[in-house]
């Protein structure tokens, strides 16, 4: 990767194939979200199932709920969220921290605000292949200062997963994926390689920038940009303010997806079995029988 046109290493630049504004809505118990992937505009984008830009203030949040068959990546932009699960795993995800949770065969957990707020973050759901859907749950957690950073020519990249400017993340992605948080100073440009077989998209957090081409209009905050075919993305910040966006890509699984709420499997029969497992506390949900998360007031 390079920040120069001639040495960008991109032979087939990706252009924006579709763009839309993530609309605000309510979710969970009083939570405010902007959902892009997983919305009516875009049901899913293989291997991605959901992207929420969420904001929660007490008593709102995401109380006890189950997952099976996918991964959830929680990345805090501001404030903090406290996580508890039925296996005794708990902790607080603060500004700049990331939690990469592989739910596998089953997790029941809660995600609640740790402070008055604002508590804002992103949550990405990544599908698991059929061979990985029933693996044991796993967590990868990085504090903000532990996330790899790459800086060059006015571009600052936090490499949550994948690689940028020669810097690699230690995060293991069971479904091959990249997750970059990019801040570009005014006048900066970026040429980021992306595996040609992957699907990829951009979510704009702040400012405005040109993505894929200088011939289009600049894109602004809360827009999701689906990228077309190619082996990389070029971005330019021609404004007088910093540009911040998330670039995410992943290897498509090309498998059937049957999703019901927090359960993501390959067939209706597997979904039905998941409901039965959850109801009868078996096959990964045994610990859900007597577990309830603890109110934050009793944890502090």
C-alpha cells in the first residue's frame, strides 16, 4: 500500500456500486441505532449480516439475549459498554477498545452502558461458515492502546483486523476479514489494497471524502458505500476538515443463510433445532438455565 498514485499497487480500483444513508431507529430497550447492513435497504452483504452505529444511555441497552452461528465485533467510538455472559465472562469495552466475539454454538449475554453517556459504538456481525457454526465460543479483546496503528502522509489507520501500510492486526478472523478505522487529514489520500475476491464496504463516521473516484460527489457521515469489484480502494479528502471512516472487507462464504433474530444457520431445520436447544438449555445453552446478568449498580 502507498499514498501515491503511481505506487498505489491497485490495478483494478473499486468504485462505489451503491450508497445509502443509514436511518435512525430504536432497538433493544431504548437504544438508538443507525442500521445499514441488516436494514430494509440491504438485508446482508456476504459474509456480513449487520452493521449498527449505536448510541445508548442508561437505562437503555441490550439486555440478556442469545447468539449462535456468527461473530459480533463491538468497537467503541465514545463512552463504554459493560458486557456479561452466561459463562462468567465480563468486562467493560471503553473508547477505542474492541471485542471480537465468536458466538459459535451459543452465547447468552448482555451489553449495557457503563456510564451516563454518550456511549457510542459500532457493532458488526460476521457470518460463520457451516463448519464453524457450532464451535466453542471465543473472545478476542484489545484495549485501544493495543490496537495496531499505521501512519503515513496524513493518514492514520487503526488496524483492527487485516493489514494496512505494512501493519498487521493480531486478531484472528475465522471468516477472513479486514476492519480498518481510518482518519485522513485535509489534502490526504489513501490507496488501500483489498483481496479481489472479497466483498467490501465503507461506513463514513465524520467529514466528507471522495471514495473510488474524484468524479463523483463526496460522501458524508452515516452513509454506507458498497464497493464494486477490484483489488483496492482509493480515497481522497479534499475538504478542510478531517475525514473518518471504517473500511471493512471479507471473504464471501457463498452458503445459504437462514437467520432468525440472533440465530444464523444454513437451513430452517437448523434454526428450529437452535430454538429447541435454547428453550431446553442444551447443545451450548446449558448455562442459560439459571443465568441472569447483574444490574450495573451492583457491579460498581
